[in-house]
C-alpha cells in the first residue's frame, strides 16, 4: 500500500497517513487495523507501517529508488517543528522511534 496526495491547498504527508489510519479505524471499528490482527494483539506499533506507506511504498509505486535514508537512494526530507503544540509532550527520541 502506498500513500500520496492530490491536495493543492495543503500537502502534509503526516495528515495523509493519519487520514488512512482514521478511515480504517472507522471502517473496522477497532485500532491498529493496518498492522494485522496478530500484530495488533502483540501491540506492535502502527506508525512504522504508516511511515513505510508514505515513504518507501510511495516511491516504489512510482518506480523510484527513494523513500529511505541509505547510500545511493534519492532522498526527500520532511521538516518537523518539534515546538509545534501538536507535538506537546513528545520527545525527539520518541518521535524518531
């Protein structure tokens, strides 16, 4: 699964990832739908799965060797304002995990 945006007013990859997760919660009536039922029972995190959809999988769907920070790969960067009120209570270490 890959994610993208056709919005011209606001292009925010994190909002796109959040929208997918909210949609799946609503559709299935439970959390952690995208990691699978077994993984959800083991309490595996959803964030890495969503991040892969918005980076590696998105690039792969376009035939690009991008979406990862590794030698030889193209790189797109997203700047995150750690002082934004939305991230209140989160540390840089937690967000990077």
